[in-house]
C-alpha cells in the first residue's frame, strides 16, 4: 500500500515541483483565490518552515496562468486562466545579507527577474530605481498589470539583528526599496509579502501604508500549516498505527485565529523518520540572538507559560526596543492560547504551542545558559 502513496514534499518550496513530481499537496488554492479577490496589498507573518514560500510560489503560478498545474484543485474552475500577469518574484531566503552585500544582492535578484521576463533595465547604480524601472517595463511589455511577490522580506534585517546599528542601516535601505512599490501603484495588480516578523509601518513600511496584514485574520488562519482535517484525510495512509493523541500533544497547537494547526515540517519529518517523536522544527529554527536576548535580560523561563499581552504587542517588532514576547510569538515559540475580549481592547494569552516547543525550549535555553555559549 505504501508503494502507491504520493511522495512527501520534505523541503520542497516550488509548487511546480510538488505537482509535476507527484508529491502530496494539501490544497490551499481556494484560500489563494479568496486572498487575491479580497486584497491588493497583503502581508503575511508566519514562523520559519511553515509553508510560506510554497504558498507564495503557488500564487506565482496562478498569476502566470499555469492551469495545467492546477488540474483537479479547488481553484481550477474558479480562475480565468486566459489572463496572464507578469510576476516579479523576490526572495531573500538565500545567503546572509549585510550592509556591504545588500546592493549586490538586490541587483542579483532583480537581474534574475529581468532575465525571466525578458526585460532589460538601463539602471545599473541604484537597485531601488532598477526595481521601479522593472515594474514599469513589465507593465509596458506585457500590457498587463504587474504582480509582486516578496518572500522573507525581513531576512536582511534579521541577519543583522545582533548588531543594532548595522540592522538599522539595512532596514533603512530596505525601506527605500519597498517605497518603490507604492510609487508604482498604477502598474500593479497584486502585492504579497511574507516574513517572520512584522516591523511597524512607521519603521519599515511608511512608504507602503496600504499594506493589509492578514497574519491574524481568522479567514486566513489556515493559510499555512496542516489542520486536523488534513491529518484525518490526506495523511491517513501515512500515519497508520500511530498514536494520534500523542501526535497532537507533540506537534499541534499553533493558533493564528483559524483552526489550531500543525507545523508541516514536523509532520513530514515525523513520518519520514518512522514515527519517531523529536524536535524537528525546533532544532532548525532557534536563532542565536533569541538565546542571547534571554540571557542578557535574565528572563525567567516559566514565566513564558502564561503571558497576557495586548494586540499591538504581537503585531509590532522594533529593532531599537526588542520585546521578548513579540519575538517569541512571531518566531513560533509562543502561540495564542486564548483570546480575551476586554471592554477596551482585545488581549491574547500566550503560551507554548505544544510539547515539542516546550520541552526543547527549556532544554536548549538551559544548556545555552549553563555552557555560556549561544
């Protein structure tokens, strides 16, 4: 029976590779269609390894009109495949970005888009102006409004977060880059940015103040991650004989105000590793700066079990005033356990999402502090 099952898409971030390679795909295309119909400028924050990149690449293929990849999926009969849009896709996931390399990296990404769209930009000095030129020329060449998809928009800043002056320089440089999006609104059909952290609009998106944040919009709470329904339908043949209550305790519990979801990385590796319970996600995603921040400020770890914060705290990230609760929530170490509706405002009770994170967090932080290393 296992021979007939689709392969598991461990580490695959490209939609066409998932479909053409006959990998298991959890259909997120109805969510994608709703998103496109409802918004023009969208921001989504999710922890690392939650499926943001695959969802973004799914959007790319929808806008490019690649109907053959969507046979049998929910969007196939709900989308006009005759209209094809030029897509500028920007990903900061690769490499380490610094003040010295930022300009070079931006040009490298923009040159890749020029080649794919068969467009030549004259600007060779300023990547911000090159970006603006690329948008306008794509619109002119294809006689269609342009789609901009930006994956891990915040990585150049987070790469430098341990050096605040350096991070501020990079942030300011990125701010000028993103400003070009709003300046070229007349040429744009849809803009979608993903990231781990949500920097305040004042600090990074002052030039893009029409960006709508769907990170905690209940309608899109399931945009990334696997739901209980997914495990009880698509994953049934892969989880035969497994104690599902134990799986829930270990890997379920992330709450973005939709269903409580599983981290997909955990589920795929749990199956691949013959149902061995382990901290698959935690081992790959713990940033050194988080450990250093906890050590520096002498936080008491048990306090992280039940934290009540206001809505604004989980929705902002300030380089010059790093808040531990905000960082832990946005990076996935804490999640919303309960929504508290006060007379004046909405409050969130935060806590560890599941057994994996709680056990691993205590062990990892304790070892880091006692060993004196990050």
